């Protein structure tokens, strides 16, 4: 069986570590060999962050190179564009349409490319865009963006719905389970 | 038990299951989690030490006492611990001792990309290097036996991609921690010349014995797949090589980079037509292979800079790689920055506004260098802000003293800033040192330190009073300021720079990310009052941006610190 490569990208502090933890554990429980490469330290302070999740019969490299990702799950629009070249030809980008201005844009040294997703779609990339922040707020917390996005991407994995729910129960703190299940469903059914 | 673990958690589990009794460390990315995970075991004495030298010496003392011991640090931390390391090589151990060091190729969170293998060679200490979490567990666990059998500390080398990658670990039986007998042995443990001179031959004999071991050990493995291509590799480079070539090449995987085997390498080289060494950072293995008179392709194809990936290796080998589709639009960078409400921001704003020369240090506040604040002039290593400022002022005199400061965090000050401050007082420059006291070790992910009043387990502990400490070190003028109060910051900075004696300003407010900090309601902008002067934008706060010419505050990020409000001349921020 070939190795499948998933990238989770976003802005430091958006909760990508929890998403990769959930996905990694679930894939291991499904019987795959798994590697998850995280980012700690300096980059977490509002910088661009990327987490790699790879699974298959035997996974060697923990990282993903350009042109190799089957799925990119992006927590923010600009970050999806930043890592678009990592996508395989027939790959899929699941992206939260939320826009978070980076410092060069805030201080007027650069412009935020508002229409970059349309440009990438025109170039033939397969992109599923959704307002995950609005859905997360609907579920009860803006912090659940990560779980909404996992819900949206879930159908791309050969894993039954119930096991995703079980994985959420096993990963998040008990008092947040119901809210996160709701967030997952909103992504899954959107 | 099968579990997905980052390499650092696996090291912790391996050390624990290897019978660890005492661990002492200083946090540093990418090594921090080793000690954080160890602190969760109640049968181990774990602690954050003030710096890596102290940590390494604590581990030495525990080993001397008969316990299995460890310390963990990032690569540059080993520079600080190098002093005990080199002589520990001579004393050897009683209980097994493991020094965990994590390199950071590509400098994800570091100031240089030094290769720790040089230290193993220079100090003549064996080094192990795992390639995934399972190996991290096994190598850490077996390192104690190696340490005790060969009477040496053992260095366990990690790198970012191994330390922070999760892979599956199956843990085994725990070796019960044993406290070996302690017997006084001056000839072995008192390293004065008469004794040390007799230990040096032992070190050289030990290296020969370890070289024998290197020829036949669990750490170095050979996969014969091809007589055309042979690759000698180690650590994460091994993973990338396997990803690219699978079973198409023969591979000698080095898990013990010091000392390196001789016979094994000669045998391997003789069985393949073309030999490569693929290793990140410096050509350590390559130089060794070449010293054996073997022709090999190494750094002329595989970079000495940064980290590798399957792609860089495929490209260097002339294999096809896939290119993805890029946007034509310019994608702005997203550099890391100080958080909204970061207490360092008010002080940096004050320093930048007054065009002060700022000697920086290592921590979150290194981000004061980033635009628009651009407040820093230098950052070298832990503690260098204070000593560097003193040297700067000694060279440039009164003019410099009136407009230059050092900034250093609470944990970094304890680590190695206080010795620099003693020097300021003792050798008398009118230097002004600002301690950015955010009541936690921030950048590495919130570790306690001697100024916080809590230990590694979160239990109450002795708390260093920074004001008293600075006074005891010989500084007469010590004052505390709240960095959220811009006026107070400016007054303090101006008065202390003008003072005719050394001074310390403690800029004190806890990190906003601490759970104990009560956040204020987010602020907002009154669009009718905002005159688009952009003064608030000068703070570089991620919560403030410009929308349709007016300032806009992101209420999901704003914590109501109120610093921007003090800047607004039109009372538009409410």
C-alpha cells in the first residue's frame, strides 16, 4: 500500500497540533504505520505553521516535499496558497476561508492576495473552501475551527464516521466533547 | 504497549524504563519535552536547573551517588555544559549517565546550526543517534548499560525532525532503578593533574574498546540490497534515503556516530561500486570514511546547510521529482511575532521610540527585532545582552551609556545574565539592564524557573526575588515598571539612562498566555474618531490592522491590554 500524505497548515496558535494528534491516533488505531511531524518553539508565535501526517503500510520520512501531498487542510486562506505547490496533481485542498493578516500586511509592506483561491482553482487545483470559523462559532467556540475542518476532510479518508467520533472522545477534554462533535458534524455535512 | 509518541516522549519513556533516577535539564527547543515527559513520572527526581552546566553537573552528582541519571538540552546548551562534559569523560560514571542533546538543522528555533557530533568526538564520549521514536526509546533505554559497562557518559543526539515527529513505539519491560553503592575514589573522581593524567590513558583505551563495539552493535546496521549503490547514512537522513530508494541501494545505517566503525565501513565499501555518505550538517562520517582511504561522494552533492528531505536527496541523486502548482500572486511572509497583549511590546515600543541601542538576548523577546518595532541591535547567545552591553559601553564611553540598554528575560537572566551583571557592577560601566520579567520561561512553552515560585511539577518552590538579587550583585539602582504603562516605561528608561551608576529596570507583567492571567475585554475602534494617523500600527500588534483606511481591532485576538489606547491622540480606541 502506498503512503498517503496529509499537510495541516495554518497560523501559530490556531490549534493544528490537536488536529494532527487526533488524526495520527485515529490512523494508528485503524492499523496504519503513522508519522506526524510537528512544529514547536519560535514558529508557534503567530507564524506560519505546518504539520505533516503520513500513513501507510510502512512510513519512512516524517515530512512531505513539494508535489507530494494528497490532502492539504488549511486553517487560513493565505496559508493554503503558501503551501499549494506541495499538493499532488490530483490532490485536494480543504481550506477555511478565514483571513488572518500577517505582520507585513498589517504594517502596509505587503498586500493580502484576496482572490488567490480563485486563481488556484483556475489553474486546476481541487479546492473545497468553507467558512470554518462561522461553523465553529455555531458549534459553540471559535477554537473548534480545527475540528470543523477535520469533519470536512473526513470523507477523504477510508474511515467510518463512528470512528472519527470515537477519536474526538478520546482526544479532547470531556467538557468539550459535545461541542467538538457538533463542530465535526457541521464540517462533515457542509 | 503501542503508542504514537514524539521522539522526545520516547526518549523520556526509554530513560524511565532504563531505570533513571535523577534528571536535571534546562529547556530549549527542540529538547524541552524530554524533561517535561519525565516530570510526569513520580519515581524519578526531575527538575529544571538554572542552566545546562548546572543540569549536567547535577546529573554527574547523581551518577556519582550511584543513580542512573540524565540531563537534556538543545545543541547550544551543550556549549554551556561543555565544561563538565569534557572532564566527565575522564571521571566516567558510577550510575549510568545520559546527556540528551537536540540539534536544530534549518534553525527552526535556534540561533545557529552547530553539529553536536563534534562534541562527542572532542570529548571522546560515545554518542547514539536514533532515526525514529522506536529507536529513541531503545537507544535511551540501553544507553545506561553502555554507560556503566564502558564507564563513560553517553550522549544521545536528537534532531528537530526526530524529536518532534510522532511515530509508533512499543515500550518494553522497565528496569528497576537501583542505587549503586557509593565509595570514595579520589583517583577517579578528583580531577586534579596528578589524577587526571592517569585517567587520560583510560579514556584512550575506552575509545578503542568502543570502536570494537561499533563493529558489532545494535546501533549500526547494514542492509545489503544492491552491489551498485551503497549509502552510509544516519538519523533522519536514513528515513529520506529509504523514502527515495527503498530497497534499491545497500545501506549502512549509523546509529552510533562516535566512535565510528572501521572494519564495517571497509567491508561495506568493498561490496558496492559507488559509495555515498548522506548526513545532515557537517561531514563527520564522510571525513572518517575518507580517512580510511575510501572514495566517497558526500558534501559535494548533499548540502552542509539546513535539513534534507526526500526531495533534496532525490534531486542530488539526479532522480525525477514532482513539482506542484504555484499561485502567481505574491504570498506575503508570515513571520512569528509577539502575541497580542505581550507585555514585552510596551517596553520595546518605548525603546524604539527613543532610538535606544538595544542588546538583545534569547527568548520570545528576540521577536522585538521584527518590524515595525525593529528594536534590537544584537542577539548572540544566552546572557550576552548584559555582558555585551558592558563591552559596548566600555568601548564607546559615556555617549553609549546614555542611549543603550540590555534586555533579557527572567529565565535567561538566571541562566547566565546574572554573571554579566556582576561584571557590570564590578568593572563599573553605567549600564542599564532591563529584565523583561514575564514570570515564566516563555518561548519554549511555559516552563517554571527559579523566579516563578514553582518547580517543574507545579508545586510551590523557593522564589528568587529579582530586586534583591540585583542589589546583592552590586547594583544600587533597581526599579520595577509595568510595561503596559507607556509613560512609566519612558520615565524609567530616561531616568536610568541618565543615572551616573549602573541600574536595572525590572519590566514586570506575566505572559498573557498564562492561564492564571485574567484577560480584559477586547477594545474596539470608534470609526468616527479614528483619523487614520496609524500611530497604533507602530506597535506591531497582530490584533490591529487597517481596514478601509481606519484602524480595526480583531476581537478574537485582543486581550484588552490598553497599550494602543495610550497612543491614540483622538480617544478613538475604547
